[in-house]
């Protein structure tokens, strides 16, 4: 995603009074000014009981999930939704014979007005048994992740901003392969993994009114302060793709790793926290509302994100914008909800907006829950240098370079998958 260049951001801040808006507090990038804060303890229940066993943690887990639903992402509707999986295209020799490529549409039987989620799935030809799979939503349509000419352009609303290649929020041929560098499909396949992706806008187009044409138009309760937001919807969509993957004999559905970048990283963490069918979770620069601690005043803040992207969260979340210390949870507890499953948290040094150190510290604070299961999470580590992956069941790196998903990131995820998921 593009980000505001500092000059433009400053100009907008200066214009805010003229636009009738209260000026936004400036972003802090000075570690000395972060301040002190007390984090809620994942291992103390609401009733004040210390959690010392996995059995007690399971109860505390339910409590924490509810706190995140009530205060951050909103309540994911519990009702089962009837799905119909339609395999629309299978290419047995995709990418020069490297993969079987399938396109599957997930239709919502009871809601024919909703568009399907169109899944693009690559399975390595070399697989002798059901393949473990990386699952991640993409930002601009399946045609953006690959240069293959026969992937249909998404017909859904797409952002005009990404790459400047859409016209009136509709995809054009210029978008083909636009984000292919973020999806090293052939490398992943050669390592024996399948790759599944779908456009996040199939579940809900990412703009304030987008929910009118997405799953939140038929599920949820818009009168409630805990109504789910778009991140909740995207997370829900990931679970529906999981429903499909469980039916595909070519896929090892016990080894589905949910991976996401930035806002989709936030959704992937929330998906992995709620749905324990995901064997591992990978958060790529998910930042505020994702892996980063909310209580740190550094880079993007709760106030900023809830002002700019209120549709991502439940309505109550915004009420914490000037009183983050009162938020009943912090993001290390979201990470703890992934335990004891493997978790990868990745930051980029050129993406201070996402608060790399805050993402790392959040992982550190999840340690106690991994320990309950006899696992080492990040372990006793200091904030590492650039491009220096650390940790065990929980891993972390701070890559050099900008907000993006690169070959370096994928090289770490593949190693992590080989060691902990395979
Ligand atoms: C930014 C937003 C971040 C992150 C990012 C992205 O504008 O402030 O929280 O989600 O977008 O998704 O690339």
C-alpha cells in the first residue's frame, strides 16, 4: 500500500483546522518519548485468578477472545453459513508444469446477492501426499499476484490508489502481476508448499461503505458497539477458505498457515486467534491493531487508526482513542491466543509506522502462554539487529527496507514452515 509521504501528511495536518477537523497529534518516532505503560496480563483472569495450566488457559482464552470481540474487532457471527464450492477452472500444467492450478468460487447459498470468494490455488506437481499450504488474502485481486494471462481480472471494487492502474475502482489489464513480487509462487511450490489466495475485497471492499456489498450486510448487528468490523469480516472469510481447503484431497488441511501483510496481517492474526484449525500464523508488518502494542506511543496509534479506518474495527474501539490505557486488552494477548501454535512476526525497519519494536515486544509478552505448553516462544532475546531472525515457536525479524513483502520475508517463512509446521 502506498503511504503518505511525510510532507503531504504535514500539509494535511496543517489543513485540518481549515477543514473543520481537530488537528491530529503528530506521530512519535522517538523511543525516548514512548512513555511508560502497564500491560494487561494474559495470565490473570478477569476474576483475578492466576493461570498456571493449559486447562485454565483454555477458559482464559475464551474470556480474551470475548474481550477482543467486544472492544477491538467486534463479534464474529457464530451462525454457520451454507457454502457451495464451485471449481471453475483446473490447469494441470500451470507455470510450465510446476503446479496444478485451481480456481474455486465459494458461494453463499442463502445469500445469492453476495459475490463469491474466488480462490486461486496452486498445488505443487511434485507433491507425493497432501500438501501443506500458505493461505493469504491479496490486496488487489487474484490477477495482481501473478502475470499469468488467463487469470480473470477481478470484477469487484478495487482501490484506485494501488499502483494507479484502476479506473473508477475497476481493475484494468495494467494491474496484472502488479503485486507479483509479494507472491513468489514458484519458489513456494518448489519447496513443496501449496499457495492459496483470494482478494480481500471479495469478502468486503475496503472503504467505509464497502460493507453494504459484503458479508457484513447480511451477518452481524449494526446497532451494537461490538458489531464486527471489516477486519473481522476478512478473518471470517479466511475461515471460509479453510472450510474449502478441508474438502480438497490435495491439501493437508492440518497444515494451513495463514499469512497476511499490513491490514491483512491484522485480519490474519484475528483469524488465527479465533480459528484453531490454522496451524500457524504469519504477520507481515501488521502494526497497529495487529501485532504492535497499542499502549506504545510510537508510529501509528489507536487514535490515528480508529480515526482513519473506523470501518476496520467495532464501533466501541474508537471510544478508546484518547484513553488507550483503559483498553481491556493489548495486542500481545492477541498473539498469545495463537499459542501454542507457531507464530511469525515480521517487521521492516523502513516501516516505523508499524512500530517494529512494539511488534517485537508484543511477541516477548506472549512468552508466558507458550511456556504453559512447554514451548519456547521468542525466548530470552533482545531486540535483534536488521535481518537477524530470532526466536523458536514464535519468530521475529526486522528486515531492512520498506513496508512490503519481499523474497527475504518469504525465505524466513519457508524456513519457519520447514522447521515447525511440516
Ligand atoms: C496504512 C494503515 C496501516 C496499515 C497499512 C496497510 O495506511 O495506517 O495500519 O494497515 O495502511 O494496510 O498497508
